[in-house]
């Protein structure tokens, strides 16, 4: 079953739920906005659906809502911070803001965080950057949640990667995990009683499957591109841990503090003003999207898409009515004291 809620009601209820869990008013407002916007943008798996788990992690002491970033060292365009196991969304927003400040001065700003927690939807920070005219490359490592190519057991993270280039009006924003589908996508697909459009993992017998429940049971996600996705996940993990001077995926596993706790994140931001100017960047992206939209679709009622197109349409429409899981919505209302 689903519930229909307004964006304002969603934001307000999430904010109150987080405040009751001990999150400061400022941080609760930031987190509520990111979770509500992610839900509106069609990513409820990393929006409203994550709130009960986040509050559970706070109660367990796995996420510390009373701490923030502390500077480890600075090297001009690069700054490294310790996240203190604080709120992942708040830490990521601060890192994005700082990277943009550095980019305004130097053309590029790189901020890394170690020992932070789940940033929820990585695309949130890329959209924040492009909407202010910046390009970005961002990624995080995670605990082991899929098998390395050739392995049976979970041994590498899905290590989401975000790449964005601003345009006017339409930007390019890619937000992908290294698995063919995230666990959030598996959960939402299973909830609707649907199958995946392509193989997404292995069942308990080791056979490729499109059944989200079978993959949830085996916990064997399929790396995108098979061995290529596996290799990219491994290198993103190594680069994040090296740049942030923190934990690689198998060391995050040792913490045993839930999803994302203890991870490393990298925020690379570029200012087009230092690289040919924003007008040139806008014309570049506009030319690419115009070219793509002019192509013949592979189905009579289809269209050629590019990264960020569907999210942009939702944002342009500024939808104030959102369909969410009735069960999750009632959980959030209870956590908010309703």
C-alpha cells in the first residue's frame, strides 16, 4: 500500500523525527531536506525509507549526531577531514560547500572525509554543485556488500560514484553504484512485486537472477559490467581510503556498525569559470543533450535519455505530491510523535 503526502509534510515530519532522536535543529533541517528531495526525485530507497534505520543507528551509538567535521590537514586545493562518525548527510553537505569554496579560488577543490557515515543519495551533492554552476566527481567506499568477480562471498563495496557537469538549463548528472542494482532498488522492486529488467545478482544456487527477493536472500549482487564493475569498485575503494587516509572496505567490515559507518568519501569540484567559462560549459552540455534528444528511440513510445534527465524533469515540475510506502510513512509519523 502507498500513501500520498505533500513535500512540505514529508519534510516537516522527517525533521521532527530526527529532532526527537537528538539531532540539532540545524542538522535535522538539512537532513530532512535531502531525504525529502531524494524521495521526490524518485529515490525513496535513500530518502524516506532510510529514516527508521538512521534513527536506529543513532540510538545504537553508531551515528553520533553531536559531532561534525574536524580538519586533519590542508594542502592548498586539497583538504582532509575526520567525520567523527557524525551524520553522513550533514558531513557531505559541508564537504561539498567547502570544495566549492576552494574551487572558486583555485579552479578545483578536493575535500575528503574519513570515518563518516552513510551519505544516503550521492546524487544530492552533485545536484547541489551543478545548480550553483560547478562540475563534480564524488564517490564513497562502503562495507562489503557484493562479491568480487570470481568470489562467492561478499567481499567488496558497491562504492557509489557521482559525476556531474552543469548546463543551462539541463545539467548532466550521473549517480551510480558499482552493483547493477543497489539493495535499495532491490527492496523497492520487491515491494512492488516486480522483477528486475536485467540480471541483478545471483540466487542461492549461484545462478544469475532477476528476482529481487532471491538476490536479497543470497546477498550476492552482480557488479555492473561483471569483472569491469568489480575492478572499478576495488579501485574506487583504494582511492577513497588513500585520499582520505581512512579505512578500505574490508576494514569498514570490521567495525560491525551497519551500512556506511566508517566509510571514506571524496568530493572533487571544478569551477568552469577557470576552465573556459560557464557559457562554454553550458553550450557544451546543451549541444550534447540536444544531439541525444534528436536521436531516434529504439521503441515507438520511447525516448533517448541521458544521466539526470528524469530527475531534472521532476525538479522542474517541483512536484508537491509524493507517493510513499504507507508502512514507512506510518513509521516516520510515529518517530515524529504523531
